[in-house]
């Protein structure tokens, strides 16, 4: 990573890895256009000129710079004081203290660490994401791809959600882009064949007796006739221009993947960090449009994630490493209802790090399989340190920082139980690694 301390705070982030072309995603500052540099804030408080360059590159990428050009292929070591200044600028003070404590516990020199940390505390927290890079031409952009009307294959796996699926199909009937097919893989019991009669859609229904999410998506992708595949969920609502906005984004940025955003409250706003275009560091199979060539190049979904978590995260990472451009798209949004029955909840865990039983594996083994496979054991352990203690608190308090802090303290008292949970997950992920990926090639 640009700054070494990011390995503590983002140990398993997509952008921590080199792509297959031996480059990182971070643009070289010297190659940034003048109009982009004018929208960045140079930090003269950083000690080294190299740290200033890296800081500008970080800003550019995170503020929404999307362009082809020369990127960094390696990063040099920076002064300790610059490392601490950087994390204080961009991360909550609690996480900065976490880094200090972690480094002291790993026998770093306190006479150097503590003064550098205290100097870093003097910097004001950056509000740079409040001023993202604008792509003003997008709204008025006349997409040739939209005008060409390529066939889009909308893929929806479903399980016992007919009540919500009715609204899903109604929204698709109202789309202003009409050249699409819908491939629906129904795993419901009982299966309601009559439900699918009378829809004004090019609708293909596959009845699947095995309840398996990634099998369902893989089967549908293989049957898709379109050159573009739009993955969707059975408990979501979208606006009439949803498909159009996805296609337009691919065309405008010459991208391979358009990752739509999700909101969980009707009428709610798109979260601030998803409210502008930027290179995406995730892939949500409930709202994403991909060129079919992505699947042909890197294969289908890894079935090691069946009935577990992060199968879409792994696919996003795999596509990133291959060099496909994935753009986070604020205009292709969906309302994700996250209903309490049916779907993935009936096939496995809803949360990657929270367990339903005292001695169940924590996190879900597929999470450690992903972390260890791509980032190695050391980074996987750093990820466990950062994510497991806050996961003691129930899911509904996930975004409540005081409650997460309580979870950290509780984890100290529950340490013997947590160690057993993590050991089980580590052992099961080792079995997955030995078995290897279950990726079907086209």
C-alpha cells in the first residue's frame, strides 16, 4: 500500500494487491491531469515529498478519479511521522490509537512510535470526500451503447419470496430500457408455477431443487443470451431508469462492470461514500452489470462460498486482479429490503462475523478462505484483530460506534470462547484452501 499503516486498517482491501499487470490501482501523481490536481489538497505538513505524492494519489483515487494511465508499481518506505499523520487525516482517532497499540505490542520502539503518534494527532481530520471529483458530462451524455440496445440478461435467484418477487417483476416491467431477458432460478418450496404467468417480460424460469445461491447464479449466467449480465436480488426495488443508468455508466467510463449502490430505507439518500463515481472496491451481486466477457475470462462464481459469505467479494477481487474496470455507480441504485425470511437467510449465515451459536466458527470459514487465499495468513490475522472484537455486538448495532467499542471490551472477557471460534474457522478455511477453488470455467 502507499502508506504502510494501511496494512493495519485495511489489511484485506482490494487495492492492497497488485494486479496481474504488476501495477497497483493508485495513479502516479506526476501523470494526473492539471484539472484533477487542482481538486486535491497538498499536505505541506508531511515530512517527505514522496509522502506528499502518495497522499495526493490516495485522494485522487478515493475522490473519484477514473482514467487509464500510468500507475505505481511499487512503494517506498516513508518516515514514521508521515505514516501517523496520514492515518490521523483519514481515519477515526480510535483506529489511530489501535495502530499505535498494535505496533507497541509487536515490539516497535516506543521512543519513536509515541512521539510520531502525538505529532500526527495535531492534524485536522480531512473532509476531502465532501468534495468529490465531478463528472459533469455524465448527465447530458448521449450513450451510443444505450441507443444500440444490446440484450441484457437480468439474473435473479429466489427462495420463498413470492410476495417480494411480485414487486421486483413489476419494477422490471416498468423499465424504460426494454431489450432484456429475465432468468429466474426458483428454489422455493412449494414451487408456485402459476406465479409466473401473465408477466409482460421475456421471462425464463428454472426450478432448482438444490438450495444453492452460487449454483443458481452460475446456471443462469451460462444460459444468458445477452452480452451483458445484470445480477439482481429478489427483495429489492428499483426506479424505471435502473438498467439505462447501468449501461450508460459502462459506456461513459469504458468500464467492464457497473456496481450499483444500495439503500436500506425507502426515500433514503445514497451513503456519502457511494454518492459519486469512483473505482469500486467491492462487487454486490444484488445490483451489478457485467460484460459477459468477464465471466468468460475469469470463470464463474467460486462454489466454496456456497451457503456461506463473500462469494461476490471474491468475484470482485478476482475481476480487479485481472484488470477489469469496476465503477461504483450512484445512479443505478436499489432499495434493498433485507426481509427477515427466505433467501440467503434460509441457506446460511446472514452476517460474516456474527455467529448464532456460542461455539460456531467466527468468522464464517469462507471469509478466512478469501482472506488467506489472496492476502496470506499474516494479513488474515490482522483482519481478524480488526473485525472480530466489534462483531461481539449484535448486527443491529453494526454502525453504532459506542456499541462497537463496548464489543471490543467484551471480547477481552470472552477471549477463551472467541479463540475457540476463530480456531474452528481457521481450521475449516484450511480445508477449503486444500480443496482449492470450485470455479467452473466457461
